[in-house]
């Protein structure tokens, strides 16, 4: 019997890679995104705004009605607004928190009855929860909050046999990263070529390159699979090519 996983932000780089990895492993994938999309590996697509409480409730009512239960929930959807904090509007701050943190709170509450008795939650946080940079404060705050929320959930849900962990991706070749690379990352003159910027960013990693979405997806699958990670809960697994291992003063 196949297992069911729900992935939010399924149309994005990490989300679509995650759907494919789970599908390849024999899971039935329920994908959620704000805009209708065809994503490889997704058996059941739901178009919804996950930060809206009515929409979130509807998602899991549909899952219960059509799929029965859930074995894993992957909270992956997020937005990133890059600007100085003093220039950020209240609406932009609230939008970031709603998309990146409130949505997870809502999803967890609604998914809880479907996950009880050997389920798993994987929250996609970020290395920005541990170390960050300029003009990304709202995103960093939301991902730091998600990390703390992960630890709290792992304790609260332990009696129900629901494991809760977080993945902290570093620089991964997604549209979000490419959009952020349009800014000058301190190289003096801004580089026009995105591939050159990607290569330069990669040299700052111990591994010598940025990550690929599939590499994060395989980590998510590891944490969701009860055979591979049955003794892992309340943890934050950093997947960043060694970027945070190196001193900034080196």
C-alpha cells in the first residue's frame, strides 16, 4: 500500500524536486500551490493559499475525503522579500510571516488528525535561521521562528508518534536564488551574468558549488521515511555544502 505525502509550494524548485523523489520512491504525492500547475510526480493537485485559514482547512478536508490519511507533511512553501528592514512595509513583513510561518501553523493543526500514529512533518527552514546576511531580515526571522516551532512540535506530538524535523537548505539553484542574485553580493561591480554569479557563490562553499533541488529533496525524503529516520525528531539538518562550517574571517 502506497504512503501519502502532502507537499506545499510544490511548483517551486525544491517542491517539484521533492514531489518527484517521493513519487519515484512509490509515495502518492498531494501537491499544493497558489497557482495551478502540472508537476511531475504529483497525483493530486490542490490550488490554495496555505496562509488562509479557510483554504488550509479545505485542503485537509479534501485530503481526508479523497486520500484517507497522511504519512508525511512537507511544509516547503515560502516567499523571500529582499530589501533593507527600514524600507520594508508592514504589509511585506506580514506577508512574509503569513507565507513562511502562519501557513505551517495552520497546516500542522489541520494535518494533525491525519498524521497521528506514525506520521512525519518536515519543515523546510533555511540556513538563514542560523546565520544570515543583509536585506533579508524578514525571511531570516520567519525561518528562525520555523526552527523553534519545529522543536516545540516534536515535543508536543511525541505521544502521538509524529516525528517533526527541519531541513535547512543553503544556496540552492532555484528561481528564488536566481532572483536574489540580481542584487550585488559585494563583488564591487555587479555581475550581469547569473551563471557567473552562481559560480562565484559556489566558490564560497566547502564543496565548491551551490546545491541542486534534488539534493534537498532526498534529505526531505530521508526525514519523512519512518524506516530511514525512525529515531530522528526535533532536529535541524543543515544541507548547505559546508557554507556555515567555514569562518567568515577565514
